[in-house]
């Protein structure tokens, strides 16, 4: 028969593993001397962009990450640690995290894991500077439609020129 403490720790490790496996994006945030209301602000801001924050003891998170073969992430856990999970747009999440980090002393983004790729602190910062997925899709669509738009404009220009010439001829002959 297992003790209650061991049962709870095993469930927490399983919860961390599931959170990392079921979500495309995982960010590890370490923080010191951050008040409860500030952390609630972070949770609220991240929830708006579709992410969840889970605070765990480092030993439990390390064990879960080692079982997932993520030793590089597990070895970086230090201090108070929060895991941020999401299937939403990683750019939006990184923007929310960077905004919080810049406005709060004692908070660092240790590492990120986005779609199977490990991101360092600098990579997360660069990711936060990118336009959102929707904006990139609009730009791609505009680029794809540009040749067709220019062709339509060119065809309309020739039609306009022809109509202008016909109107001038009509005016010369005394018509409207």
C-alpha cells in the first residue's frame, strides 16, 4: 500500500508529463520574490492567449521531464518554477511572457519547447518580436494575390484607356 504523499507526488508527475505531451508549446519560467497578485496577473494574461500556468516543485518537474527524455530542460530548473503550456500560437504566448518579464523584476524565461524545438531565452525573445500567425497569413495571402491584382489592374487600365479615347472621339464629333 502506497503512502498518500507518494501517491500525490506520482499524480503530480503524471500531470506534468501529460501537460508537456498534450501541448505543442511549453515554456519554463523561473521567478523569485513575485507576489501572488502578480502571478495571478500572469495567469490571467496567459489565459487570454490560450495558455495555462502550472507551478511545481522542481524535483517533481525534473522527474517528469526526465521520463519524457527532456534532460536539457530538466537540468535548467532552479528556484521557483512555473510551466506554461499551450496549443495556441507560440508567438502570442511569448509576447505575453516577455511583456510580463519586462514589467516584473525577478522573473526569467529559462527555456521554451515549441513544436519539438528547444528555444533558449534569446530565441523566445525573438519569437515574441514576430507578427502573430494571423498577420503572417494575411501577408502571405497578399503576396500570393499580388500578381492577380496587378493583372486585373493592367486589364482595367487598358479598358479605361479605350473608354477615354472613345469619349474623346465622341466629344469631338459633338456627342456627349
